[in-house]
């Protein structure tokens, strides 16, 4: 009887944990929906791009960071708490050639390769811009701060290039060991919904943070190429709205 009680208790604990993790995923998706709609309301049809370091774009970057890092697994060998998104995109950069050669197993191999190499090149660029900015500021910056800066610059580049919906789903494909079983990006249904939530961003132009533009030797950007042609939005002047996430399945 005692053994049966222990088994039943373990099953109950597992179900409670699964329900909590499911609720976390739903909450992250709802946060993304809210952040995307805030950006679309401000940036759809705007005369100038939204600066990534200014609200509401800043809130969107932080929200995407939290969604990407949901249930990420820390590296096995680490003497400190690393930026999990940084360590993952670094692996993406290193593995991109091999993964591209092997193929991602999707529908359009050419588009997949383009997205993969675009995401990998953005990691290199984000690291370069971070190094230039830190060296030019002549301030001592810890490695931990620099890693967070690179990861967020990578997300800014994803928004700037209208590629967030393409790059984020690559992370668990290229670096599956970085994610737990119940991570948002590891669950096909939630990952597909995240991609759908990010689709309205194709109608919004973003500019890189001034610090990144200065590190590239450029003036802050004031214009961007027009978004891809799309059907007229039913959302009116506010632009397309992100679809609501489903209720938690528990």
C-alpha cells in the first residue's frame, strides 16, 4: 500500500508540474500577443521605423527573449550563470554550415538555408557591434552583461530584418539539447502559434538601437524597405492583430 501511495503521489506531482509548465507557456504566448499588438498599433504605417531601444519595441524584445528562453537548459559545464539565449545562438552560429548541409527537413530547402545563414550571420554581427560599442565607451563591462547585450541585439536584428518568425523556430532544431521537453519552442503547437503571433510584424519597420548603428559607423536609420506585399488587413488603421493564443491545455 505504501508503494502504491508513493506512485500515486509522484503521478500527481508530475501532473501538477505539467499543468504549471503549460500555464507558463500560455502566459508567455499571451505576453507575445500583447507586445506584438502594442508594436503594431504604434508602428503600422508609421512614417519612421520604431527604434528597438524605445517602448513599445523594447518590451517586445524583452518578451521575445523570455519566450525563447522558456525552459532552456543551462550548459553542463559552466562556472557561472550564463545568458542562455547567448549560448544557444552561439551554437547556432557554429553549427549553421553543418546543419545547412544536412538539411532541416522542412518544405523549402532554399528558404530554410537562407534563414539559417541569416540568423548565423546576425550572431556574428551582434557580437561585432557589441565589441565595438564596449570598446568605444571605454567602460568596464562584465562578460555576463556583454552576453545579454549580444542576445538582445540579435533579437533586434531579427525584428529589423523582419525575420523573427523564421529565426526563433530554428533554435530548438539546431540546438535541441538547449531546451527542456516542455520548452515553448520545443512544443510544435506552441511554436507554430508563436510564429503566427509574429506574422503582423512583417508590416512594421524597426531601426537598430542608436548604439548599434553608431558601432556600424552609420547614422540612426530613418527608413527601411517596404514590407512584403500582403492582403489588406481586417484590423483597420491599427494594422493586423496577432491571433489570440489558445487556452492552457493543462
